[in-house]
């Protein structure tokens, strides 16, 4: 799509670009962030860029509902399982059901987008679907939402897993995952007191409130980071409040040797160094060179330094120098089921068959890194999953075969009262708890001798 087209029909163009991003997730299986990158949205005005992202995220967030509605709205399946047209219709349904945009503008711009997407002959079909929804909204929604996938807009396998793992909370978890996430900030307390930072934001006309974790602030309205006073200077970072608990749990004091395995994008790395005023012998690892570059960029913005290496953390022979670590953070790759509200594409990209291999990889990391921890040292296992198979089951299995591994209580005041204890070593935040994402932590120490 040319920039000329964007300028000529801005309303249609934003919908067409959003549809391209959604179609890349549905058809090519790429993340929505990767899809945005391929569209080169930086050439758009900031307002247009924001609109494209809002439309794409909304369509993905509610796509399971939209897929059921399309089954009712269409007399026959889309020609050739046209993912691009399916994506555009999902964008249109989101506008009418959730974005509350003016009906005429939403319909006409979405119809016009079919031409920009090279589907001019299907403009009538798009128009008919959206207008029928407007005419029969209540009855169509009632029929669609009788289906559980459509009602919660999650895949059936994940609904079943959550019902099994969290019988008293599963519905609340699903509802929280559909809410747009807040923007959380972490104050660099080595440079600035949280109350002073809050006063500065309020003086700049930015509404913010203290969070449920010391040093965390929540913005009432999301802003580009470039517009947040103190961000470029390293006084603030973007990090979910539950994620900010890791540094306090690990308790890395100045002078200790720390391994941050699977470190990208570097939020926890930076916080560990801030907490110790930069005086850590810290090694940051990540298997992905591009993501490791993000760690380095974040540390440079914070004016902090750490050794870094692109390597598979489990392949210790390729990177370890033989010196044990006092603290190890294993922020393990996982399903991401605790951060779906931030990444709704997870619901469409993740499969139930992925969970078992992920749990095995998580256990592999623990097994490989445990011998690198000195006796008396602490290892913190963390995921952004809310599935027992990746959390409690991994830790329980590890503890069962390692008599030198012992659950350890965190330092006094390290954990807020709303974080729920799930097992002898672990705690879970569920999506929406105190406004945070869903994360799991397990803290273990290695017995001397």
C-alpha cells in the first residue's frame, strides 16, 4: 500500500493497514508486533499510527467472537478462506461493537478499505455484513455468545485449562484478559524518589497514581514514552508492576555475582542494577541477538553497565567461565498466558500442544543453571504464565529430585499481600490483580554442603 493511498483515504487506509496486521497473525502466524514492523508504520502521522494499532489490537482481542459472528452473518464461508477479508471484517466488527465509532464512518471506511486491499469486488459483501450487524445486533450477539469461545473470546483449550487450574477465578481471569492494560512505570529509585517523580508528572499535566509495589506508578492515560518526563534520561522505565517484584525477591545486594538468564528486553536487568546502585557483577544472557541488543539499549539509557552474551542459557559449556553465581534469575520462556491483555495475538498463535514442550524447556533451564549457583545462593524462577503445568508443576518436579534445593521465604516486605501463595516455593499474580499482569515466581536456595 503506497503512502499516496494513505494520504488520499486516511480513514480507509488505517483500516486496511490494521487488517493487514491482523491477517499476518491469522494467516502467517507472526506476532502482531512483527506485522506492524513489516508495515513500516513509522511513515504515518502519530495519530494515524495509533489508530492502526488500536484497530488491530481490538480486532485480535475479540476475534474469537467475531469469527462466530461471521459464521452467522455470511451465507457461505469466505472465498478461499480469505484471511485478509476475514481480518478486515473483524476490524469492522470491532469498530461497531466496541470502539463505538460513528456507524456511518465505520462502515463506509471499512468498505472503502476493500479496494485498497485489492478486493473491490467484495466491497458489497463487507457492506452487507456490517449493515446486517447494525440491523440485527441484539439477536446476532445473543446467538453468537451462546458459544463459550465467542463469549470469552478465548480458544476453547485455554478456557478449559483455566477452569481446571483456577476453578474459583477462571471467569475473572478471562474477563481481565479482555481489558486494555494500563501503562505501568518503574521509578529509578537510585536517582529519584517515587513521590518526587509523581509530583513531576502531575506538574506536567500527566495523571498518575502510585502502584501496589514500591516505586511503581500507573498512568491514567497511556502516552508515547518520548512524552514522559524523565524516560529518556533513565529516571523511569516501562514495566508492569508485578514484574517489578523480581528484584526485591532476588535480593541482590551490591557486590554479588548475578546471572540474568533469558534477560531480554532488559526490564528486570535494569531494575536489579538500579537496586544495587549499579554495583553488581551481572551477566545478562539471551539466545536472540536482536533482543539482546534491546537489553543493551535499555542499560545505556539507564547509564548502567553489565556483561552480556548471546547464548542459549541451557548450553552452559558455551558461555560459563566456571565461577558460581550468588543469584540467578531464570525468567523462562513460556506461553505468555498471563499477558494476553497486552498481547492478544497469543490467543491465536498459541496451541495447547505447545505447553508440554515449553514446560520441558523450562525444566531444562532449571536443571542446567542450578549447578552454577553457589551453596547458600538464591535462584528465582519466573514466568508470565498462569498455567500450572509451566509453574507449580515445573518447580515441584525440580524440587522432588534435588534435595539440595529448598524453598526460601523472601525478605520481609518483599511481597505485597495481594500476591497469592500457590505452593511451598511459589506465588502467583493473576491478570487484573491490583491492576497487574499475570506472573509466577518461585524462590529457592541451594543448601550448603
